[in-house]
C-alpha cells in the first residue's frame, strides 16, 4: 500500500529562522564595511540559500558583490551561522503536533531546502525533529537546487515513495515553483519568508497556521487523509 509523501522546506516553513539568518547576514556585511539590513527586510531576502542571501544583502547596501567577495562572504557566513544556528530559531506553532500526526499515519517525510545539507541537519537536530526526516536534500546535496524539480524527485526516490502521493510544503516562490516544475501539489504557509505576496505564488492551498494542515492534506491527498476535514 502506498504511503503519503510530505516534502518540507525548512527556513520559514518548519521554523522561524529569520533572526539568526538576519544577524549572520549583518555580521558579514559589517565585516565588509556595509550597513546592516533591518530584520523585517531580511525576511524578504531569504530563500535560495546563503550565497543568494548574501548577494541580495550586498545589493541592498551598495555596489553588488563580486564573485570573489561572495565566495569569501559565503565561507564567513557558513562559519558564523554554524556557531549561532539556533540562538533564536524556533519551530512555528503547531509544527511538532503535525509531524507527530504524520508519523502516526506512516507518512514518508523529507526536508527539501536550499540551506546547505550539513547545516540543515544540524538545525533539525537542535530543534529536536531530525528523527522525522530520514531524507534531507540541501542546497549542496545535488548539482541543482529548488526550483529545479530534481531536488524534489530525489527526495521522493530516497524515501521510496511515489510522485502521485507527494505534496510540497513551503513558504516562497522557490518552493511553489519547485512543486509546479515537478508536477506536484503544494501547500504554502502564509507566515514565512517570500519576496512575492503569498496569493500570487499560485499554491494549491494556503494555510495561516499549522492547525489548518490536516484539512489541506485532506484536500490534496484524499486517498490518504480522507475528506472529512476538508472544509475545516
């Protein structure tokens, strides 16, 4: 019998990581003589991995960074962030309850993130949810990142699941575009980090709290979660 497959983004979807990402970005920018970027602005820069975050951060504060500066900044970012990865990061309300529910239902779960794999695994461990995710595909796991569909396909293959049973859960255009490119349905959380307004992303279902997650699953995977709560 087939099992549901849930593919989760990490930053902004499972956890509120903005404060630690923001502080790391600003530490690196200051090291290179740049101004700090306000926290509320950084939330719109996240998505695509550390190198892209740095590129956007330099672009916000002056001349675009050269490739060499980005290479150096990326190494500095990974070093600092690895030592401060969960100073302020917390799971979003309701996440753990939903992961418990999925585990009880026998769901296959993976994290599909553009954060580098090593840091992703470290953060999942520090948040105490690593045991839910036997598969973690990071931004450096494959030659491609989201929104390339192969990022999602590899996770499904490693889980031993099927695309017909899979849903992508994310918070940004990177996630929803990855789902579209893979031909998978998607759930978008409205409280994460996105440069594009959530209603414009084109997700199949948008939820404002993880309490609404079961109803979203019932709608998108009725073969596994039924339709009794779909209107809830």
